[in-house]
C-alpha cells in the first residue's frame, strides 16, 4: 500500500513592525504521521540555532554528592533483593544497574552508563552504549518471565532540559505490561494495517522512505536510520528501525554494537550543532507481534531561552500534544548525511 506523507502549507499575514508596518507573511506547515495520523507543525524558515546554555555550575555543583559517581555508588544506591538478582547489582564494563528508588513499575531499575560524571554529546564512545545495552538486556532477561505480555523498556533522559535531575549519564530500564500511550497507539495502528494489508506497515514505510531518500540518514546492517516526518522534538527526531525485530531480546551483540557506533556518530553530530540534552527511548513491541518493528527514537531537547529557563513544551505540545518543529527533518537528514 502507498504510504502517504500528508502535509498542508499555511500562511499567516500581518503588518510587520520591523519593516514600517508593511504587510508581511510567515509560513508554517501541518503534517500528519502516515501510520497514526498524529499531527505536528513545521516552521522550517526559523532554522533555530540552539541557544548555548551555561551548564558549568550544574555540572560542578552536582559532582560532590552524586550517588552515581564511583566513590559513592556502592554506599548510596540500592541493591536488588537476593531472590531477584543475587549479585545485588549488575555490572558490565563501566555500566552498573541497581533498583530505581522511584520505580515506574514492579521491576524498575537505573543503569549508570559510565564512571565519568559528565560527558558532552561529542564524547560518548560506542562501548559505553554497547555495555549498557547488554547490561540492560541481562536485567530484563532476569525479570521478564512472559515476553509475549511484558515490554522491556530502556530510556535515557540526558540533562535537566530532558527531565533528568541527575547530571551523571544513566538509563531507566523497566519491565511493564503498560508501555505508555505512544507505543500503544503505534501498536494498535500497526495491527490494523497488518490486518488490512497482510504485511507490516514498517516494511512499506521503510521502502517509501528509502525510495524518496529525503529523510534517510543511513542503511546500516541491521537497522535503518532516518529523521521523523513528524518529530516530537522542536528540532528533529532521529529514529532507527530494526526490520523484522520486535524486542531488544531479538538483537544480536553485533546489532547492539552497530547501534552503539551509530549513536556515537549521531550524538557527535548533535553536539557539534550546540545540542547538549536529549531523550532517547527504545520502542519495542512484545514477542509474537510481526506487525510491529523495534525502533529507537532520539529527541534532542533544549531550553529555548536558557537565561529565563524557557522550555520548549508550551501548551501546544504539553496539553494539545501537537509538536512544533523548527528544524526541517529533510534538511537535517541531508546535513547529517553530509557530516557522515
Ligand atoms: Zn556523578
């Protein structure tokens, strides 16, 4: 079935005080996600350069009592109960996993990524991610008994603009039967598409994206990387799709290492654009759902005006749940391709 990237241009006219109140106009565009119909807006003419935020005080001020720094971790972080994980904590490379004191579900943990308290986005070597992903998989493998009902979720909120109270890089990793509205909506729409077309939406979607090439970043060995037609971020979302895979358990170590290497390159790119904060989330289905393909989504975050702590989540986004992009996904993909 043809995948339709629906968009509609809008023009707003006004008398401009910066040109003697001459008639002026500004354009924006409404877009709809081809699968779910989720809408979002694009004001690509803005071409916002992320305003620099001075993080030095936050980084320095949080070092002393950081529970995730190596000298504090064993005394300040909880341990798993023996019946669950007899070692108390799980370690792989520099990654350490322990229970989350503010759990999201019955099995809810944090994964510290590295020993360093702070890393700019340009300094995340691939092995930090591959070790952390493998460690998260080990944890999820131990706490999930029914892979057909339970989602293994791994997310990353990096720095306060992305909703993290800790500077020290760490993932949230948890098992749940209720994966949240975004995944649930995508799964329901994927199921409908599969029933109606006898094939996975994601297969047709990737073919359409590869054919136009407008938002394509790279076809890697086990994943395809692109920018999202309707991003959540005010900049642009980068997504990876893993064909024919449903969950993190389906990924080989080779696929995790490839993902880690792509993350290293993409975060470097984002860091060089002045981005310092992001959300990242694995979007899995559950076992036995060939209609859904595993995804990884990166949403850059920022303060629109750091000097007054202005976030990029006004009513439009937070309450109407309508994203507003100021970076064109097509231009961004082109720029990332050139940087590779
Ligand atoms: Zn620390």
